[in-house]
C-alpha cells in the first residue's frame, strides 16, 4: 500500500513538473518544474524498491529488507540533478544580464534559431 | 501547441500508471549480505555506491566537479561582480551562526565517517557542511569570510581532491584494494569535495549580480 | 578489461590534473597517447563482464563496436587538439574529460552506467557549447540542457520499469532474462529509447541539436557532431542487441533522416547547415542499425566515417568563418584560403559517398546488406545529401594560400586510410557497379539541386516550447509504436 | 499510514508551489516539498536517500534558487529628466531623488536601474510592470492606479503671465487639472518656453521648479511678468506600482528615517538652495 501511494505521488510529480515546463514562460519556473519532475522520477525508483513491511538494508535490522540497488542509483541521480540545475541557473543569470529577460519567447526573438536570410 | 503538450502529458501519466499497476506484485529480492561482507560495510547502500558500483560513483563525482567548474566559468565571464551584502547586523544572528557552525561541522564529519555503518555518506555530509558555510557567509558577508583567498584557490583545491578520489578509484578498480579504510577514505574525500564545491557555487551565485 | 578501465581513468585523471596545472594543448597529446596505448593493449576486445566481479557490479565489454568508437574518439581528439592549439584556460582539460567519458561510454554494457556517463558527457557539452560566453551559444546550451534533462527523466522512469521486470541492469544478464511477449517491458524499453533519442538529438525528440552544434566553438562542434551525438545512438545499438526494437529504430531513422534533410536544404548559415546534416546522417546510421546483422556493422562504420568527415567539415567551416568573418554560405563564396577550401572539398567528397574515401565504404557495406525497400530510403537520403552539398561546389575555388592546419591534414589522411582499408577488406566496395551507382546518385543530386536551389522556404523555427511539446508527443509515439509492433508480431 | 499522509503533504506542497504567481513563493514551496519528500523516503525505509534529499534537494537546491532570484532581481525606475531632482550627468543619473533611490537600492539589496522615459509614458511603464517605481518631479495629488510616497520636496503651482492672451499648461497631471478649453498643452518644459517666446501663448501654468529652471534660462523677461501662486501646497513624490507593496513600504520607512535625521532637509538645501 505504501509503495502504491508513493508511486502515485511520483507519477503525479512527473506530470506536474512537465506541465510547469510546458505552460510557464519564465525560465526559472521551467527549471523549478524540471526539478520537481526529476524528484518524481527519483521517488519512482525508490518506491519500486520498497516491499511490504520491509526495513532498510542495514545489517542488524531484522525482517525483510528493501532493495538497496535502486537506492544506491538514486543517490547518484540526486547529485546529478543538482549539478545540472546549478549550471542551468547560472546560465539563466547570464541570460538575464545580457538579454535582460527570463522570458522564453523574448529570448527566442533575440536569438533566432535560423540565421536571417540575405 | 500547449493543448497538444497537455494531451502528451496526460498520455504519459496514463501510460506510467498502467505500467506501474501491471508491475505489481513486485518480485523477490536478491540477498545483499554477501556484498556488505565483501566490503566491510554494514550498510548495503554504501557497499554498492562505494564498492560494487564505484565506477558510476567516480563519474558522479566528476559530474559534480564539472558542474561547479561550469558555474565558475559562466559566472566569471559575467564580469560585473558585486559582493553580497550581509544580512542586517544582529548580534542574535551572529551568535546563532557561531553556535550552529560547530555542531554542523561535527555532524557532517560524523555522517561522512559513519556512512558505511549506517545511513549517511560523503555527499550528504558535504552538502551539510556547505550549507553551514553558506549560513556563515550570510551572517558575515562573503568578503569578510574569505579575506585574501582568491576564488581560484578553492577550485584548485576541489580539483586536487577530485583527482585524489579518481586515484583511489584506480586503486580499487585496477589494483583490487578494498575494505573499511577504503570506504571511509572515499567518504571523507567525497565529503570534502562536495563541501568545497558547494562553497564555490554559493560564492559564485552570491557574487554574480544579474539583472532581470 | 583492466587495461580499458585503466586507460579511461588515466584520461580522466589527466583531465582533472589539467584544471590544476594548465599545460594547454600538450595535455591533449598526452591523453591521446595514453588512450592509444591502452587501446593497443585490449585491441581485439574483451568479453562482457562485471567490474570487480561483484553481484551488482557495472557491466563493461569491449567488442568491435567499442573498438571503432575508441579509434574515432582518439583520432578526433587529436585532430581538434592540433587545430585548437592556441586555446588556454580550461578548454583542453574539458575536452580531455569529454573524450575520456566517451571512451567509458563505448565500453559500457549497463543501462544505469549509460545514464551516468551520458549525463557527464552532456554536462561537459553544455559547458563547452557556451565556452565563449556568446549569449546565442548560452541560450542554445540552455535549450539543450532543458530538453536533455527532460529526456533523461523519461530514461530514469524506463530504467525503473526495466529493472523491476528483469532484476538487473547489465545488458548480458538482461538478455537471458527477457521474456518475450511482455508489454510492460516493451513500454519500459520505449521510454529508454525516448530518453536516448532526446539525448542524441534525433528528430523530433531532440530538436536542440542544430542550434547547439551551430553556435558552439569550432573544435567543440567537431567533437559534438563527430562523437558525442553518436553515443546516444550507441546506446540504442546496445539496447537493440537485447530487445527487439528494430521497428522503433527504423521509424526514428526515417523521421530523423528526412527531417534533418529538409531543414538542411534551406539553411544558409554554414555551421547550422552542417548541424542539420548531422541530424540527417544520424538517420542514415539508425536505418542501418534497425536493419540489424551486417547492416548494423555498416551503420557503425558509417558513424565512424561521419565522425571523421563531419569533424573535417566543421573545422573547415570554423576556419572559413574565422577567415572571412561571415557565416552565410553565399557570402563565403570564393573567399576561402586553399587549405580551407580543400578540406571543405574532401569533406564534401566523403559525405556524398564518392569513392575511395571513408564515407563510400560504409555506404557500400550498408547497401550490400539491406533489403530493396530500405535501400530506396537510403538512396533518397543520399540524394538529398548530395543535393544540399551541391551548394558548396562554388566554394572550392580558393582565394589564396592561407595557413595550414594539421587538424585538417590528419582527418583527410584518416578518411583516406579508412577508404583504402575498406577497399581492401570488403569485396563489395571494389565492385565497379557500386562506384557507378554512387556517381549516378551524386549526379542526380546535383540535378535536384538545380531544381530546388531557387526556392526559399521558411520552415518553422525550432523553439524551446515547440521542441518540448514534440519531445512529449514523440515519447508517447515511440511507446505506441513499440506496443503496436509487439501486438502485430 | 504515515507514508500516505506524508505523500499527500508532499503532493499538496508541490501543487501549491507550482501554481503560485510569485517566484519566491514557488521556490520556498518547492523547498518545503523536498523536505516532505525526504520524510516519505524515511518511511519507505531509504534513510540514505532521505538524508541526501534533505541535504541536497532541500538544502543546496533551495539555496541556489534563492540566491539566483536575489541576484537576478533589479529595481527598475521609470525616470523623467527633471533638473535638479533627477538628471543625467554624463551617462550616470544624479540629483536629489537619485540620492534617495541609491539608498533605497542598498536597503532592498537590489540594483537600481534607471529607465529614462517621457512624462507621458510613466503611468504606462508602471502599469505594465516594466518599472516598479517612478521618479523625476512626479506631481500628483492622488491616483487609484498608483501608490504615492510621502512628500519628498514641497512645491506649488504658479501661473506666469507676460501679458493677456492664450494660456499654456505643462502636462503634469496636477497642472492639467487646471487646464481650460482653449489652453495649449506641452509635454516638455522646453516646448512651453518656446510657446512663450514665440508669442503663441502669453500665460503659463507650471510648477515652481520648472518655473525656476526656465527663468534661469531666460524664457521670459524677469521684470515685467506677473506671478500668481495657485492652489494649495503640493509636493514632488515617488510613485510606486500597485503590486510592489514591498518597495513602497521600504521607501516610506527610508523617507521617514531621512526626514527624522534631517538628511532630507540637507539634500533640499544642497540641491535647491
């Protein structure tokens, strides 16, 4: 039951985060959404490692244990998410300074994907 | 476009719900006592992160180190630097920070050193110490905290620690070193790297003055 | 296996040391030498196995695909080091770390290891794309970052599903445990494929690629287009060895090839033009992979050849922009120096698949092992490539002597070597009919160019919001195609 | 049971955070959500992950978001050139009001960015969110679309007459209230001076500061003009956009403090004599 609840939350978080990336125009909001979606994916892995009435995978803890492998993977994933986010935020600060906006559409206008035709 | 995207998200959520629903009941788990015994650890997660899957962890350490290098590079190119002004001078804040910092440092060290015995490990420990440093910075202002220390010195130190972690990894992966001292050494080095990195990031973020 | 691991670690340690002592381009030379030495030590390959022999260890394996990727990475790295000797600062350390991580990616046989390594590769790519702090490049890098991170979220979700169903992350063990006819696994693998596709910039999931490769500094574009995007494709190839995802890969290949081609046909910025072509050539590689068997080997060879000639093209394009100060194809005409024009010519020669350079051999192997229907698709892609590259013809007339770059020379030699090696090894490549066919395709491409070159079509811009929606829809479509092909078979 | 409650809390916090309009609330909400998520991990028997999420996901991520927000915040002032209250000296702003604005920037830890505009565009800039603050001889009694600061420099409206005839009114909101049909309207003081010199108009309604400035420039003969003071005392103020309550409060506190310490009186003496 616990795992199901957490899985439902994880899927909800992924959906919510992606929705934020979709509808917001401000880059900081988009990054917040990505952060939440990434957190959802991490929770997804942890919840799938959980078993009914299981304790942490420590020696000396009796009874059934959770799967330690996904938890180990998730530790890595959390750090990677933080690293990418820090880089993204400093780019946002850079663009705010040079382009004076954090709005995606204005940024697209000032940096056209296509080179102007001669 | 947004309607299409919304439909896409709804579709993905439905798909994920169907997938997870059909995953139950979850399968049996493999025993992990072997792994902990092989690495001299009581915590299976630590045995995997620092032992069996050390290869991944080395790249993770590099991800962290390079993200910090990237932040420093991008922030350095901004040019306009202004120092984060300290919060209003209140003796209470100074006192609180002075009182908190010692315990945070000790707790961080404990979390790092005991990471293979119970919950903990290098990354959370480093992040804890990094946050403690930030509190200090907020109370005293970044300039007051690092008189005469160029930003480059911190980064150099961080890369030296990263190199040490990689060399230790070489010892484990190629030469076959293992056991409790390896785990403790890795955890402490990682904690040091993360704390230094967190400090560099927070410093850069505090120094860069962006505009809206 | 220890040799490969030691080689990768040496590469990484050298990269990290470079941040502390800054030896400039010598660092790159040192790293390439170390890499070449370890490559020679493990050269025929080693069987897949778990690092440290642990239950949960990371699976690595060295097969001929890994061998090709190592060789490509080392040659490209050497060429870029020779070309970008003037760079100081953290450029060479970053490049060394990027190539070292790519080496690790080539031997990885573990889906989570793939995730970590790809994240590191793209993290360094973000930094390198925005290395010169041009707002345009930073924005391109940020777009890359958002789309790649969203894609990797899908990858993690798929990884969870696949792990639950098979109980392992290593591909070798997974192949034993895969139960045919498991729709959940099919959908999970679909999510993995979507994540990899977003990461390697395939149409329509990873539309960040043209702007990121187009606005990056020259040497970085060469490495990104030549090596980095193919790592995601390599992941697809590894997955295809375990799961039946041929249908997905073929569909991705056709869409990617045609999409990239259409954008390239009406692009006038020289670097963006080359970047769009990277996309279309990825489609070529994917079609080969989807056909499987020896055709997949041809696809791997084509990936390597493409790495060489696209590296050459990007380096010469960068040189041209540096010399003339213009990016527009029309305005560059007749102003290039001799080595630059020559490099552009050799690259074009290779990309349109004329003998005896590297591109022709790979195309011949691919054509030899594909069925008639898919051969038609490949010919259409080649035709489009020839038609769009016909625009470069007037640029081959040089305006002066200029400075020589050793990077050009190295890549030209590598292309020639690969071509000669192919002619000796594959009987199919010595066939006069094949030579004639490739000539006819190029001639027809030139004719097509005369037909379309006056049209100026404005295609929709690849904005962040649009790309994100397409990523969502593309992921869903991939999973749907996977499930549909499962139902049909 | 505890897991489900915490899951609900984490989900609710995420929804709360991502549906806010203000970024600051969003960031703080996501931080709280991360903390709740760490609790969920604890209940799922993943203490290592919980610790990592609490220290990295909650600690570091929230910190960098907050710092990024703080650093990308800029106080944009819609400014009208008005000597000696606010004017350009070289390419830097200067003047009495600028001294106050600089102090306000320090107090809010935000960089003050001056956007030079015409007087007619001020209210538009405030309403659209382009600027949070307007300065430069702003003269309004009350306006439902704005928050006004307390008086900064007292002044009055005057009518100058060099002879009988047509009247010209400076396009301040206050002066315009006195305009009658047939009066000319002028956006800029120079325009008004030109109208007087050319004889197009013979009487002018304007504020004291503009009167002094134009008088110094010799816009009208000092000796034979009649000056009539109109209406009640007025004052130059700052105008703050409606949704910038924080800025308004800081400004009020700052002005009260400056008045108490006599700094404001000093400034007025120094700039206006």
